[in-house]
């Protein structure tokens, strides 16, 4: 095992994937995932997430660029990569008449060095469901079974495609705890998810895809830092926006007014909030419905979507 494999378990360089008719689903993306890291791929439907993950799993050959997983080409060197990886698809498609235990034992027979079936089922909270038929499981329990089977081979690299879809709040939190424990034990995890809270809470780093390209990447804090923070409040009776301190001097970069409700955006949250509260104290007024919050991953995600929509509108106007 070479030094580079220790550093970057997954390496993607100028990756491209083209479907019939010339549609380019993945348009030259580059990123890496370190050993023992949770990396999230985010994006709207059609952004290229699934196409990218399929290439990482070795299910297809790239139309351009380079992919390496554990130092190998996952498509050409599938025999070297597959025994060391675990894959949780969006839908497992297991025979409905088999029991949970039968399904897990069947899958274990296809895995090199499988861990005990009882251990894998216990990890995901299905230890008491061994004799239950797959068709009798709830949607959330089926997702747990999908995850248990992905963990049977005690993988070095784990691919999770929408792992908590269909789970209730408790099940989602349990899965997050399990994924963190796997990471802490040295497993490298790449996940796709539509739950931005999930990505923000789990991922060490992430990339947001849009139309086959990486629109933003970094730690959740780095990605959200590119977005302004928000302050909203209700104007006191008899006051107008013009009565507030000069917004520019407070570090406010944008604002909007909806009736009595004022929304401010700023990249200097402490300065803006302090200036606003000092003004309110001096004017002896109360700022009702006051809400002060830092930017979130959701705002970064929506900001990328809005920017893309604005660009498309501009192109249409020019045309």
C-alpha cells in the first residue's frame, strides 16, 4: 500500500460521464477523500451525484478523466477494489419472501471475510428482526437492512446513497451515530443525501454539484462562510428603515422590508447585531421578533441554485 493511498483513499480528477445523445452528466469534476473521512456529495436532482458515485463504485467506465479508489481503477481493477468496499444503494431490491436473517446470510456468502451476521444486524438495530420476512419490514427497517448488508464485509470504504431516506427522527440519529463510529474506527465514507442537516452534521468535507460541475466545496463551515448571515426583526411603531443607523456602517450588504418586518444580510454578524441593539437601547424601543443567525448549508445550497437560475434567465434574455 503506497503513501498516497494512505492520504487519499478516493481520487477523482477531471471526471466526465456522457450518456447516449451526448448528454454530459458529469463535466470534469475533481476532488479527493482522505482515509477516515466522511465526504458528502450534494446537489439537486440531475446534478450528477448518482452518475459520479456509480463511477466510483466501478459500475461504469468514465468517458474522461481519472478515478482511483484505494489506489486502483475501480472499473478495471474491480477484483482488487470490491472486497474492500461496501455499497448501500437507494433501493436494495431483496427477495421479499426471505427473512432478514436469510437475506443477510445469503449476502454474507458473497462477501470476502464477512463479519458475523448477528453483529451486522445488531449494529443497525435489527437484532430482534432476524426471523421477520423482508416484505413485513417498514421502509425505515429496509433501509437499516440495506446498511447492515453494506457493512457485512467490514469495508475500508463505504458508499452510502441516501442512507436515511424513510427513517424516522430516532432512526436517522442512530444511523448518524453509527456512521460517525465507523469513521472514528478508520472507515472512509462517501455519502449522497438530500438532507442538508445530515450533511452539515456528518460530513468532514463536502462538494455541492450543479449541472455536472462542482459549484462549492470544502468543510461545511467553509462553504457556509461564503454566504451572508441574517438578522430579522419587526420595526417599532412609528419607525422606518431610514431611522435605523446607516446600514452600510453596520456592515449590512443587503436588506429587504416586508411590511413591518426587516431582513438584513451581513458578513459581519457581530458588528451588525451589536450596532442594531445599541441603537434600540438608545432609542428605548424593543425589536420584536428578533432573529439573529449565521448562514446555514441550506442557504449556501439555495444560493447556488438561485445563482444558476439567474444565469439561465440572463442567457435567455440575451438570446
